[in-house]
């Protein structure tokens, strides 16, 4: 009895060569629709599925392979005498190779303007059923969902006339990985159409590999970079690398932090980040002046850091950037001359992200893996509500102080807690990130600011539990403070501000970042 292969693919990459090799090895080819036509047009003998089932394709092709003569041929266990006797009585022939890839659901929904009806029509039914059946019976059936595996199967058939059990098992695993990914995309798409259930009872997530990394956070840790499937506008996964070696784990983490902060600003702005914390932020009328501010905010910490800009990098700005070593520059565009200048340095990574200022949509998940579980929340895409601000001290902030307070509030939102940010004239002057108490964060920010601290304003990501931060601010010459409020000791901080002539504003919204 001749061996049989069932081939039915949406992605026809390499399928004709695969069918030719199987034909040369004496396999009978079974196929359907467009795949059958492509194989026949290549001069390869092909048997149509309907000739085996005795039942025509129907319902616009929705029903083709859902038939016992197909599924019994796939699922019959060759080592089970009862199975083999039954299929003989039923005039069913075994199928030894199944090569199927599914309707292009992902490609359909990524068109952007796809209608629900079109998306539904691209949900494959027969394909998943057949490949799952073949994977279940992997001892007897080689099942292929990835065209890259055609050569593996052919080589083993040529060498030993059989596909090895090890290879069959691996191919079976790839099937369930493939169908899991496929079904998760469908569930995610349909959930988005409902628009109500942000956090479903059972959360399935799926990602696609972007690259293997040399190592993770440290050299002894292995790591991989995955991306979400979808329209990742304004995300690092959509960036184009123009120059430099591949991004490392820490590069990606730090750059993502820079992008998060950069999206808070509409005016020309440069953000410098080191170890996932901002170290310098500057806004100005042009990107060159914005970069100078970001650099001067902390000329020590920016070294070896990430520079993110929300306007095109011109030659003048590129010359300034090249005066120090930075790991990465990311911007929406570069002038031709700027690219020439930046790429003179071998170790700098130059990234282009056209929609760098695009905000992430509401409902985007922020996730943190913990041992044995996953924490999931909405991204923090709010800053403050101007109508909720409370001016609770005798001294009210001036117009310029208010601008600086909002600027500092944007910076501290993206600083690890406990976080303090100082700002003056659209420029961060001192940042104290990730401390176990707030006064240490405040003193650290004041230390970083040096002479620039006088006349600056302070932002705190959470309330002051004690008046010590106000006292430190007064001693440093800070003129205004913005914080969420809500401590049982609020009045002590208010009294301290009134004593030292400092304006303080409550936002009613905190920005913990852990």
C-alpha cells in the first residue's frame, strides 16, 4: 500500500518542492482547493479530498476534510489491530504525512480596517482539527505546520524511509503551540470586539519571538525578546534599527522606559534614561536645545545611557550626542547628515521609530511576572486632572512654577518609587529614584541638582508621611511642591510649607512605579 500525504496550505512557501519530493518517494498526494490546483499545475499527480470522501466540498468550502475517511486515516493507530481491522472494513486508507497551515487570521485582522465578517471567515475549522488529530497520533503521523520543517521530513524520509519518533514528537509539540497561538489571537480579537471584559476569567496571552538575546539582565541569564501580535504603533517592537549591534535585554528595558516618559510630552523633548530611570529630561522650542537641557540635567549619569527624542535629530544635535558615549539614540527621524555623524561611532545603536509619540490605547496591559502567577493591570496612561488640583498652602504657585510642577510631575511618574523629581525651566535638575524612604529620595535629588536646585520645584510620586521633605526643600531653596496628598500628616507638611513660604499643590492621584 502506498504511503499517503495530505497537503492543504494557505502559505504555499516551499509546498511545490515538498510535494515533488514526496511524489518521488512514492507518496500519494491528497489535497484540496487552491493547494490541489497548485500541485497539479506543477505536473504532480494529486488526489482531491472529495474523491476520497465521496462527498463534495460545500458551504463555500467550509466543509472539505471534516469526514471519517480523512480523520480515521489520520487517527488510526497502526499498532492497534482493532483500529487497523476497522479501517479496513470501512475502506479507509491511512494518511502518514499531514502538511497544513491555517487560514491567515492574523494577517486578516492586522489589515486595520477589517470587517468582523471577514475576520470570522478567516477562522479555520478543518485545519486545526486535522493537525490536532495528526499530532495526537504522532507515533504514526508526521505533521507539519511550519514550511521550515519540510526539509527535515524529506531528509529523514530519504535517509531511512521513516520520520524518526523524536522528530514526530517535536512536530506534534509545534502543532499545539501553533493552534494555541491561533486560538488566543481569535479570542483576543473577539474580546476586543465586545469591548467590555478587560480582565477575562481565563487570560491567555500570545507573543511572537523577535530575537534570541546574547544574555539577560546578567550574563549568566538566558533571555529572548518577544512582541505582542497587533498594531504596535509607537512601541519599541516597531522600531527600525539603522546602525549598531543588536539590542540587549537591558537596552530594551531601558529604552522602553524612555519611550514611556517621552510620550508625556507634546513639545520638542529629549529624555535620557539610565537603568530604567530618567536621569535627564529637557523640553525646548527645538530638539537641539532640548538635548542640551537633558544633558546638562545630569552630565554624569547620561554617559552610557539611552537618549530618546520626539523630533527629528539634525546634524547639530547629532554632533552634540557624539561628544559622549550613549548606548542608544531613538527618534522619529534623522537627517541624512545626522545619520552619517552618529554612525561614525561603532558601538552606538541608532533606532528610528516614526510614531514615537503615539499613545498606547486604553486597555493595554501592564504585566509583572511573580513566582507562580502574573500581575496584570491597565497601563498608567493618566497624568492628573487639572480640575482636581488643590492649592492648599497660603502661597499659590506662579504661572511659571505651575508649568515646572507639571513638568516635574511627568518626570516623577516614570521614576521608580520612592521617587522625587526636581525641575526648573522645562528641565529636570535632580532626580531621586527607587529609595526605601522618601526623604532619602529627596536628598538624593537635591544632591544631583547641585547649584541648579535653587528656584526649582519638587514632585513626589506619593504623599509626604512627614514634613521632613518640605524642610529639606526649604533648606535647598525649592519654591513649590506637587504631591498627591492623602496622608494623615498632610497638615504638618502644609504647616511647614506655610512656615517657609513654599507653594504646595495636591493632585489627588499618585504614581507608584515598582
